[in-house]
C-alpha cells in the first residue's frame, strides 16, 4: 500500500484521505492487528511518521463555539419571561439573572 497520509479516526485510521482528489486511494482501516493495512500503518509509524489528528484545532474550536451558542440561546430563551414580566408588571429582573443573560449574549458568536 502506498501510504501518503494517515489520519486518526475513532476505531481506526483513514489512509490518504486528504489526497483522494489527486488520485490516491482512500481507505478506512480498523484497529485490528490481523488487518494487513493496519500492519502497514504501524510500519509507517515505526519509520518516524505521525498520523494527523481526527479533527483540527479549528474544527474543535468551531464545534465548541457552536455548543456555547446553543447553550447561551437556550438560557436566554428560558429566562425571557423575566424580561416580559418586567415589561408588563415592572417587577424587576433579579440581578443574577440580568448578569447571566448579559454573559450569555456576549458568549454568542
């Protein structure tokens, strides 16, 4: 097997994944010592090569921000009634709720 790149995946490896568009074959290889491609990968690593991580730091950061956005919007939605109550009855929004809502708004990108 002609290994150009190896990327870690849950339960195995992706071989030549990023090179597929220029003609190298892509293969998903399980963590199985009896698998010939797995053995080739272990030899490739033993030669001093390093597999790429499953996700780039930018992908991880983007995913983390999406979670923050969803959580923040859910919090704002769940506490909107305080603001509506204030508008309708002039009962003040508790300061800790106001502070948390401000933090949630600032966290959304």
